[in-house]
């Protein structure tokens, strides 16, 4: 089976190679980590302490992973060495900065030789995958090598469930070897069990996304943004964050129209991907608006009050959400399936998003049931909705208060997940090996 998969992966790589080459030349992506990805040449583990290997695909998963790793290290002290891997340029960059005292590397592609070599070099006692990372060759090699595996913050959307159900005979044995499956909801847990995870290994812990979400407007980073962006107490701040094309244009057009009467309305645009920063800057300039870029800010260079602000840096959106009175969460008017709306909700912003939010279905359902967000069906609804919220401060504040209550009520997943990992490591095969 592994060689059939290898052949499929090679064909996919060949088909995608023109796209990879184009993005590498045009946007600087996919240039790094090829030895690790193709050959599994991760750093060789040395020393006597057992290794726990944590993996997060990209930026969003790295942010969630940090909560688990911090709690795990608090619980276990110096017992384990930590290896962290990521699959994307942005995820790797963020992991390097946030896990500076850990070994950070690239996750191997699912070629049998690459994953086998990576596991031989890292020699993990346990591999912890975040959300939905189900690579057949990697999981098979973990089983062969006797490596414990865990799936943290696990989710299984209806769409993914239908896809995996078609190959259940292949996936069931791999899913059945997971020692820990920490699912976000009972619905996700049920789907994972039906696909093959062990009933005893699969536990509902809640979503890690709710944990550690700050609701403090007075944190140092948010205060600094307020100064840099020249935001006054009487301003109403509209943030369009984690956006994709053409959501920035939608927000920009609405802002330009509404500012004719609401001169205190400020706009901050935060594209999801760094390769679009320059394109979005060009969109703002083409609209005839003054542009202020976060990357060009300095102590002496604050934003003009009539400028559209572009947050063109990585890892700062979380603090920036603390400025929002009205928060549009992007990736929801296209095929991406939405982005994380918990941070603006925790800050008490009036949260808006489009119709395509299947990646956050459970969170969206909770927000809608509690009247804690507004889901737009078309882009044409954006301007009148923002206009209504500008005119009705009570409605705006009510949305934000309801959203904040949901966040507080759902926290606790990190502690539950960490406890499952520690129990498995202390009571499972690692303990048996130490005893021997």
C-alpha cells in the first residue's frame, strides 16, 4: 500500500510542480525545508530524555499548539525534549519564534522513505498531531516503530467525514492505533469513532481555540496599536481580518461610503496570506485612499486619521482584534470555509462573517444561537449591516457581550488535553519501557 501511495504522491507533485515553481518565484513560498520534506532529514535527537514530537500545519495550528506545549511543559518539567514541526513557511516562521527553546523543523511529506527516516532520526516516544492530520504512511510508520500517537483538538467536518468514509478500509486501521484522540465536540468524536478510532481513546475535551483567548483591551500590544494607528476614544474601528480576495475591496468600499457621514469610522485590513500584502496595498491606492502600512510604522510615524490601515505583518492580528468595535472575519465569502472568529468575539466586538464557514461550523452555530454574531449571506449585505451597527450602539454592544460570554463558558480544553497526553505517557508503553 505504501508504494501505491508513493506513486500517487509523486504524480501529484509532478502535476503541482508548475504551481509550486510559480509561487516560489512570484511569492517566495516553498523555497525552504526540502531536505526535511523529501528525505525526512530532521535534526537527530540526542540525550537521554524521551522526545515528544508536536506537529502543526500552519499559523493557526501553531497558535493553538503553543497552548498545549506550554501546559505540557508546565506539567512535565524537563522530563521530555520537545520537537515542533510545521508544513508551511508562515507556520515554520511563527514556530521558530514561539518555540525558540525547542527543536523546530519541517514535517516530512508522506513518502514512506521520508517519514521512516524522520522517525528514525527524531526517535519520538509520542507524536501529537493538531486538528486533522491523517497521513497514512506517517501513521503506519509510527505504528511499525511503536511510537504512540495523539490527535489534539481533533475535528471531523461532515464534508471530511464523507470523504474519509469512502476509504474507511484504509483509514480505520490507522485511526485505530491512536492512543489519544481529544475531540472538540461529541459530534466530531462520533464521526471519528465511526471511521475507526478507539472508543476508549476518543474523548471530548472541547476546542483549544477557546482557551487562552484574551479579552483584555489593555494589553501592551493593543495599546501600542492604538497609539500607532492614531485611534481616539470616540472612534469606531472596523477590522476586516484574515481576508481573501475580494473581501478587502468589499470592506474598503463600505468604509469609503460610510465615512461620508461617519468621519470617526476607522478601517484596518488584515489579509490572511503575506503574499497578498502588496496586492491589497495596491487595491487601497487604486481606490484613491491614503494607505498606512504597519510594516512601515515607527515611533515617529503614526497613522493619519483618514488613512486605511494595512496590518501587513504575521502574528499580530490577535492583539489588533482588541481595537475592533465591528469585526468582519474573512475567508467566509469564498471557498476557504472561514477563519477563526473567537478572538474578536472574546474582545467583545460585533462579529460578522459570510456564509461559507464550514471550518468553524460548531462555533458559528453557538454564536448564532446566542445572538452573538451576524452571518451575512451576500456581500451586498455588508454595508447596510455595518451602517445599522454604527447607528445602534446598543445592538453592537449586545452582540459583543453575548460573544464574550460564550468564550468564557467554553474554556478548559487545554487542561483536559494535557492531562490525557500525560496520563498516556506515564501509564502507557513509555512507563513499561522505563520499568523494564
